C-alpha cells in the first residue's frame, strides 16, 4: 500500500480527484486561450492589410501622382501613422480625401498628417470630420497646406483653456468659416467669436 502510494498508483480521494481535474482544465484553458489569441491576431492582420490595400487603391484613383511616387508615399504614411499613433489606412484615406480636393500628393500628405493629429486632439472626432473642418477653415481664410498646422494649434489652444473642445471649434468653423471670413474676421477672431 505504501509503495503504491509513493508511486502515485493508489486511488485518489474525491477531493484529490477534483484538484487533479481542475489542474488539467486550467492547462487546457490556457493552451486554448493562446491558440485563440493567435487566430484573432491573424484575422486582425488580414483585415488591416485589406484596409491598407483599399486605401492605396483609392489614393491611386484620385491622385495624379505616378506609381513610384505613391509607392514611396506608402513608407512615409507608415512612418507618419506610427509617429501619430494612428492606423496607416487612416493616414492614406485622409491623403486620398485631400487629393480628391485637388491637392498634389505632397500637400495632401501634409494635410493628412495635420488631420490625423487633429483627430487625436479633437475629442472624439473622426478622420473625415477632421479633414472636413481643416479644408473649410483653410479655404475660408486662405491658408496654404504648409501652414495648416496653425489651425490645429489655434483649435487646441482655445480648447485647452476655455469651455469648448477643439472638435467643437472645428465643427463650428466647418459651418461658418466662409461667412466669418467674408465679414472680415481673421481666423483668431472667428475662433474667438465661436
């Protein structure tokens, strides 16, 4: 009996059996979790590749840039997305949106970076809303692409110091920037009025 107990061949008590089964179940759950996490990661990777590919196709359709310029732009978009904590597809889609409005690839990529940054500081706005607000403000006040960052800086400064968010300022200017500019207001005065 003692020899059998030491060899682990003696029957287990009821509670010892439950403990043993619980250990095996825990091991099974752990292995299953690791496998499922791997499967989910592969699915997310596939979806991300499809999103990026769709965005690149859209950019090719709306941009007048050559294939080489667009290929080179992809690396720039990836770096910009990493720097801004955004997805590559968001950056490329924003670039396509600005290209659709007639901006060349260089200006469109600058504006896409500005829009992505605005999306991050704009308190819950989407990339489309950010792009729309920036374009409306730029057109109304005659701001060039290379100076578009001043728009976001102004929105953010006011949003951080007053009882309005930068997203709300952009939304208000999207609807009223042209009228305020025609009335002789500068960008700063328009933001102040809002």
